[in-house]
């Protein structure tokens, strides 16, 4: 089969997965959707005969410390780390540009929701034939391994190694809450009421960022508002549905009433300043967010706490998921065997897992990582609260039927651009859902995928 044939088949048949599904993802048989590492006239997964240097792009804080451990133990396979912005903040576009130019790194950090997009553009290497990869599935939580296989029982390859997950909860300034006589909210209605109380103190309950569409998707996820549905090879775009509208209308009301800060972008110095000053007092975020606050709001040491996400109905126990990443071997690498070896080590080695949790706040995808002593200990920065108990509960309450589309990078771009207009008062978040749905459907059609009307 020629490269042109493979590209055409991949575009007709690539099927993204059901996030957190406990069954393997499926794809049309025969479509490669990326480079193979199984010999023949394609990239070989045989180990190199000499020393190797690999380039790795990642945005995880403290990743260099893990890389340093690897480099110290593996003089023949050295890894050069490039620290990048988070995926949708620039790294994915840079990766796409580098793939087109033939200058992509050997390894890249890619979130689960974007794997299908990179596979569709033939940006990933199938590492299923690389040493140790096929036997590694049992070392990871089931749903994370199914995310990287793209084929029943791995028949269509393995396209990444799982790294972490992102169950969501509520980070809040307990000192300010205590001063105002407030407790962690249990419902979204209560959260809105607290926003009004907090606004009277000259503060915002949280910020609403236009640059974090993955975050907003996590809010939809909590409400079981999946954005895509799949029936065989046919896709149905469901971005604009009643559950999504409920979320959008809720946050639109907070924006209209000026109860949330709309001039602060996620992961920005301005946001960190607002956390330190107490101008912004909560953040609905994922497990990895604990280190983001810890490292960038150091003056608030001991003043934060973590609680479950507010619920749409009293008594519910539903959580969203924001992020969670993999380590991919990018298409074009000359050293897939060495790259796969590093990816497996990074995400299974006890010392590496400990570093990535301690420094980067990652909630591991590896089964062994879930037994890290640190996840069972009180966290000083959070008033000695055992915060990972909250995230363990959240992880168990994440909807396993949420479905990614195969062109999520496009969907996120539409969502981000539309959110900017809504914040500027040019539209509403409800309008954004409708527009994003229509644009996403067109994006699928441009990739020659079947889309239900």
C-alpha cells in the first residue's frame, strides 16, 4: 500500500476513542494513520548500534529532574528536554509545523484528547513492535492503555505511552472562606451564591479563561454532556446539547453579572498574582493543579483546601476530567526503539513517577504510581489535608462514556475563539456551542469522515 493510499484510508477510517472507555478503541483495519516501527521499508524498531540523543518536548514542571535521572543511568541514550507551553497554548501548533517541516522531536507530550488528531495527520509512530511495549499494557489503568491503542487488543498498533490523568475538584482559599463564614459549596447554585458574597468583598470567586477550552470541556464532561457520538464509522457532533447548554448558560450568567474575572488567562502571571493577593479565591481544576497553585502562589502556603466539584443536583457525585497526557514517539524519529524505551521508563519507573508527582503534580496513569506514598500523605501547602483522597474519589466518579472527536485540536480552536467573543460581549457561550458544533462537523467532513446530520 502506498503512502497516498494509507493517508486516504486513514482519513476515511480513523476513529477516535471513547474517553475512559474500558474497552479498546477501534479503527478501520489496515489503516496505518502514522509511521510504523516494524521493519520493512518503514521505520525500524531495532535498537541503534551507537549512542543516541533524543529530543523531547514537554510542559510538565520538574520534568528536567526526571530526565536527569534517566541521563545519569543511560549514557548511551541521552534525552534533551525542550520545555514548551501547554498543548493548546502553542505546543500542538508547533508540533504540527515541525512535522510538516521534518523537524519534529523524537518524543512529545500529547493529551489523550489530541492523540486522534495527530494520528490523523500521520504525526505519530506505532511503537507496538518496539521492545517491551506490547507487554506494558497491564502496568497502566485499563482506560488509559485503551486510549493509546486505537484498535481492539492493540491490533492497530500502540501510539503512545500513558502518563497521567486529570480528575477534577475544587481548590479554594479556606482562610477567606472561613473569614466569610462560607463552607465548600456542594452545588453549583450554592457556588453562584458564594460568588455574589465574595464579589461584595472586592474579590472574584474564580476566573473564566478564553484560552483553556479543555477546562470548559471538563465542565461539560461532569454534566455527561459528551461532545461527539459514534455509530460504526459515522460521527455525530453533539457539542450543542441540553447538558452543554446548562453549563454554558450558568457560566454566561456569572460573566454577565461580573462575578468571575474575565481578564485573566489560565497559567498567566496575572492569574498567579490574583491568587497570591486573594483577588481570585477558587479554581476548579485537575489533580495536577495542586502543584500549579503551590509553585505560583507561594505566599498562600497553608491557606488552600480541596473539595469535590459542586454538583448540578444535591447528592450527586459526578466529576469532570481535565487533561491527562501521554508520551508519544513522533513520526520521523530515527530512533523509535530508544524513544519507546525512555517513554516506558518515564511513566513506570518508581523514581520517575515520584518526581513527576512531586514536581509536576501528575496523577499517574501507571498502576504502581497510584500507590505512591505521597498520594497517601497530608500536603503541607493545603493545610495538611490529604488532598489526593478527594482526587481518588473524583477519579472514580468520572463518566467513562465521554467521547473525543478525531479532530479535537480544531474543536478546541473553535471553542477558544468563540469564548473570546463571548467574553468580549459579541456573543454568548450558548452561541459558541452552536458555532463550535457546526464548525466541528465541517472539520470532520474536510477529513473525509462520515458525519450524521
